[in-house]
C-alpha cells in the first residue's frame, strides 16, 4: 500500500505502557490498531525513539527490586516490530519542542520537555492523529494542529476505513 494512502498515527509512551502491561480495557483497541498497521494495512504507527527510554519497565517491574526478563523481552520486541516506525530525535525536533514549551508557557500551561519532543516529532512527520492516555496533553491539539486523543478504532476518517 502506498505511503500516501496510509493514515499515520503517533503512539505516545503511555500507549506502549498500557500495551506492555496488558490493560484488559485498552488491549482490544490497541490490538485492532496493530492489526491495521500490518505491512499491508491502512495505518502506520510512529513514535519517537524517546519512547524506548520512557517505556523502561512494566507495572510488575515497578513493584520490586528485580526486573522480570519476560517483560523486558516484551518491551524490546516493541521496538523491532515492523509495524512501528520509530523516528529519530534530531536538533530540528528538539528546537521545535523547545518552541512548543515556550508557546505553552505563554498560553498559561506547562508542557513537559519530553511531551514537547513527542508532539514536535508527531508534527514533523505529519501525523493525522496523536494517541495518548495522558489526558493533560489533549489541550495541546490546537497548538500542534492535529487531534490529540485516546486510541480509537472508530476511524471513519481513515481513507478506506
């Protein structure tokens, strides 16, 4: 399927965390989106390589002083999955992220630098939607020019969807 016919969505780190943690309420939606992101699917999932650092462990790892190697393997498999297009963080994205932090401050809010990197990355690669479970980010849709929403399967706006 040609790239211009694919619907590009950005997954923020909290989406990956809920996937790794096996959140039973969220998995059906995430699995459905992953199915549609297969190499012949109609969507493309992108994220910043920053997500690799942010998704350091699952919720079971957070409760103790030892990490479960099975969780680490699950996390590592995310970053090599062919349905995911990781985007490198480079200087132009960092400067754009800084500008978002400054714009948010002028608007009376505090945008965290890591969140600004995610938003700048999404804008740089022209996503159609930004998916996150961090409701604090929803307010920045107007600032970045694309919807910031929870992952959804009712994707009627997707060409061919």
